[in-house]
């Protein structure tokens, strides 16, 4: 098990206060906090190693290149990727998905082909496929979401056909926490010769992920959600798949030879890494992976599962509070989305903030999912390794205070039986 009290000391930001109260950071699904080891790795790069990579023959450049390429190996090992060369560094999960939609999609999707998605995708795993489908005259199909916040797998079989060329699915829902049965999707994809893309933005940071077990063709995730810096994303695919894909962005580093009228491409993964990357960010991402490896992803998962089970039990005691997603902690990650009576999530988030509690409120970049539930959004608490049961207690106490406050303003409006906030205007809330 994790020694939470000890590891909290590794995260400098956790000792700050917000509005005079100790910070309770429950917005980890948006981005995680960073341990000192990651911050130090970033500043050490700029203090001692700063140089551009791959092109230099001087010592600093060689050192930076080696440190950067070491992280590629670490990433590959962390998720059991086919090889280090199958790991491409991008800016974030969003860019990884766009890379595939552009480079793989424009070559392999034709008019009449079908792309199978689900009703719980983050906009990042929806809009790039919409654009591709519109451009190519392809058809989008969807696996629907049940009332319980799980995927309706009957839809998977029903919508699968020889026309299905790509299935793209989130491993863990950022809005509900639901852990999806990826192997089932891999079998379905294989049965019709389709390619499987897995959006692992919410799984790789929180549960052990083994690409070989998942059986997917593409995997994408972001450093900033797994204790690393912002600005670094990962895309992984078998080298033979990547070899056949045309480039995404063009420029320096991704070429082998350039003439005035034409160019040839570098090997994978460099073919997909045009221009100077965020070198310091990648190196610091390596420190984040080391940190998680040292804790052990099984321990990370066990801690967050215990916390989410506790949160589900305690939140369920609040009258009028509706939880979305599976109620079994084994079926979900450390994400709990809820509504309290008819209180708008933004108002609830504001009251929680007064108590130093950071949560996310809104549609979580899942407008179709929210629409399916007939709501404008939810309040979402999402946990990480440094969160504690005491923090869950503070959340519950603050929600009780919010309930009293709103009941005092508009008696009866927010108590049990009143409806959840209805879909009206989709106020913006990202991630
Ligand atoms: N997919 C899922 C499931 C997410 O939760 C997110 C971000 O919240 C993304 C994709 C996009 O990640 P990023 O903003 O790092 O590109």
C-alpha cells in the first residue's frame, strides 16, 4: 500500500492554502500535481543540459539526446509497447489522436467505410473522427451508454461489419470513471480486420496498462495527467503500422533527404516528430514515470480504488446526491461524477472552492454523454495517489454546507427528489 502521508511531502503544492484552507486537490482527471523530482528534472535540464537534440555533435547535445531517448525506452517499458521505436512524442493525447486521424485516416478511410466510436468519448476522441468522416464520406457509428454509465456491448456486435475500418474507444471515461472492456473491443476489431485505437489518457496514469494484454493497435496518453509536465503526449503503435503511414507534420528532423522539389522521410518514430520537441518536458516526464514505477502501478490502483469506494459510500449518504457511472469501485477509476439536487455544478464548484476544494464542474468535454443523461453537466471529484479519506470527508462536509446554503436561498429547490441540473446552455468546462 502507499504511504500517502510520506509521499504527500514530495508534492510541494499540496502544502499551500486556498482561501485560507489547506488545498484539497480533487481535479486530477484534468491534470495531476507534480512531485519535486519532476520539477527538479525540468529545472536540471535547463540549468545543466539545455541543448537541441539529434543534430548536435557537441557534448551538451549528446547528453540531452541520450536523456530524451532514455525516456522513450521508459515509456515503452511502462506500458509494454512493442518497442522504444514505436513510441512517438506529441504534445498531448489530443494531438496523438489527430495524428492518427490525419496520417492513418486519410490514407485508409474511404467513402462508405465505418468508424465505430462510443457515446462516452472525450471530444478529443470524437471531433477528429467527425472531421475525417465528413471529408471522406465515411460513416460514424456508436456504442451507446447505459443508464448505469457502462457501454452497451450489444451495440458493439450490432454495429460491427466488414465496413468497420477503425474502432476508437476510451479505456477509462474521464466523465464517469467507467473502465471499459478493451479486450472485447480488440476481439471485435480483429474479427472484421479493423484497427483499434485506445484513448488511454485516463487509464495509464491510474491503472496498470499492458498494451500486449489490451490488444490494441494505437494507444495514446498525456504526461500531464500522470505527474509529468504539460506539453508532452504519447502515441504508440506497431512500427509496421507507423511505417505505412504518411507524415503528419513536416519540417526538420522528420526527413531523411530534402531536395528543392521533394523529400524522403526519416525512420519511425522520428518521421512523426517534426521540429524541436519539448526536450526538457520529455526528460521530466521520465522522472514522473520513475516515480510511478517506484510506487508500483498495482499499489496506485489499490489506493485509488479504496478511496473511490470510500467516496461512493460517503457521498451516497448525502440526500439528493446522484452519482453517475458504475457504483462498484472495481469497475471504475478514481473518478466520481455527481449532481446535488438541482444545484448547477458551477455553483457547487464555487462553494467547494471556498473550502479550498478543487473539483471540475461542467460537461468535461463530453457534451454528447451529458446530453444522453439529460443534464448540462456534473461536478467531478477525481483522485490521485496523494489524496486521502480525510479529504473525502472534507468534500462531503463541504457538500452538506452547499446543500444548506442553497436550501436557505430557495427552500425545497435542492432537496431529495428534485431533478438534476437540466441541459440548458453548455457552459464551457474543459477536460
Ligand atoms: N481523452 C480523455 C479520456 C481525456 O480525459 C482527455 C483530457 O481530459 C483527453 C483525451 C485529452 O487530453 P489532452 O488535453 O491532454 O490532450
